[in-house]
C-alpha cells in the first residue's frame, strides 16, 4: 500500500493504543495527584508522599522489558487487553486498602506492573501499521497518551480525593482500564508481520556492537528528570508557593498536559518532514534547559506569570518522548522493537521512580527554584549525548528491509 494511502484501519489501531496507554498513564499518575491530600490535609511528609507517588513507576520498571518480550512473541492484542484487565484489578485492590499506606503501595506497584504492558504493545502497533514517513506523526499521537493521562488525573483525582476520598480517586482508573480491556480484546487487530525469512535477517541483537540505542536510552533517562519534576510537583508548587487553590492548580496542570500532548504531535510531524529524529531531539533537550531555568526564576516570587511558565515547561519537557521511541523502534527492527521499547521505557521509569523521593527531599532542603535548576542541569547533560543523525536516523539495513517487507 502506498505510504500516503494507508487506509482507516491503522488510525483505528492507533486510537486504541492511544486510549489504552492514556488509561494506564492515568493510573500511574494518580498517586502524584494524591500528594496535596496526603501532605496538606493529612500531614504526610513531602518525601514520604513522593515515595508513594513513585510506586507505580517502580512497577513499570519491573515489568516493561518482560511485557515487550511477550509482545514480540504473541503480538499486541492480548498484551494490551490482559495488561489493562490486571491494571483494573490492581486499582480495585488499591482503592479497597487505601487507608493502609503499605498495602496501598503494594497494589500501586502491581498497578505499575500491569500498566507497563501498554507502552511496548502500543509502540509496536505504530511501527507495524505506519510507514516510516508517517511514524513521527503517528508516534507523536500515540505519545499524547502520557500527558493526556496526567491531564485526566490532574482534573479528576484531586477533587475526588478531597471529597469522596482516595478510594474514589483510584476507582476512576478501574473504570477506564476495565472498559478499554474489553474494547481491545474485541476490536484490536495486529499488523501484518514480515515473513519468517525476513525476520531471520533481523534476529541479531541491535545492542551488540553499537551504542546508539544505549545513548538514546540515557538521553531519555536524563530528560525524564525535568519532565517528572514538573508533572509530580507542579501541582503542589502551584498550591503551596503560588497560592492557587487545589482545583485551579489541577486545571492548570491539566491544561499544560493537554498542550504538551499536542506538542508531541507537532514535534513528530517536524521529525517526519526533517527526515530526522535526532536533530529535533537535541533542540528539545536545549529548550528543556531554558524552560527549567525560567521556572526556577519565576519560582522566586508569587506571580501569575508562573502559571504560563509552568505550562510552557510542561509542554517542552514531554516533547522528546515520541522522537526517542520512534527512533528506538526503527533502529531495533520488528523482531526486537518490543524489547527495545521496553528497555527505553524501563530507563525512563527508573529515572521517574527516583525523581519522586529525591526531588521531594531536595525541595524540602533547598526549595523549588534550586530543584528546578538541578532538573535543568540534567537536561543540559543530555544534549551532547544525543546521537548524530547519521548514527540514529536510518536504523539498521536489516531492520529497514524487514519493515519494508511488512508493508
């Protein structure tokens, strides 16, 4: 099928992958938006609340590569449907035990394990259903899921936690994940795979003898620090330092995530037209440095400008993900894309799971402005580590052959 006439089915499959990962992203993000209730209303120390907020990230780290390997072996349909069903059950368990922080944390870890299924499976859907000259756009749309999930959690979770309670806030994830599990099981279809002979050509480990994938993973780990500093502590910063109400602050964070979601699409289209994932990635990393320094500067005073700067920072710090994921999947090829995407996301969630408690501790010691500066320094370190366009933008010859054969 010509690259410019891909039909309706790929877009339907992309929509399912987007919705599935939005649901799991909401579950993963929910603990961060319980922080105002835990810290402000119940007196839980910020470092402790940050640790609880990182539990779902820990679960993601445990399971991402395993889910990717399973998707490589059995395909995307049942990985997505089964993972969403397990996520729904974990949300129920967390809601039922929300009064006990230990059991709540355990169920949130299980929720993170289940939520990890959506990333490699939906990433494989994009690579399998879309030609290379449309993957930046498609992956940008798919990567909207994380900020959309955060935005949904930002709007839904704080008022539910403050009103009906933490159990009700977790129940929202149960409803969404459960409904999408059934939908994926019924509707989702997998792309045509390369022939066995072609698959054999790409069976070799893409990590062996080449550091390009590892460099992209490391860049993404560093860039996740400003991203999760903003998404985890932006809400409580607006409430405690900028004197916004919890409801207004939640709306601001939700709007910032929605804008960031569309920003990912714009960056993906940019990479398609530029014929490069790495050049835009390097520019986004530099922009993240500037955004975090601006956030630190406005954090020194109480000002309405802080709202605008937070929205800008949230938009920029989520923009790199689609570029990195598309590059990783293209370089790895169809035989290894699930595992490579799993490894990519594992590195990011290792960083994310550390951001919660460490940034919370740092905020308690030195305040928000200097913490934002530290996050900006992490982005600065990432800039020279971005691989050159020649190393990363063309994948491997075998991978390119396999993807072409699958069209």
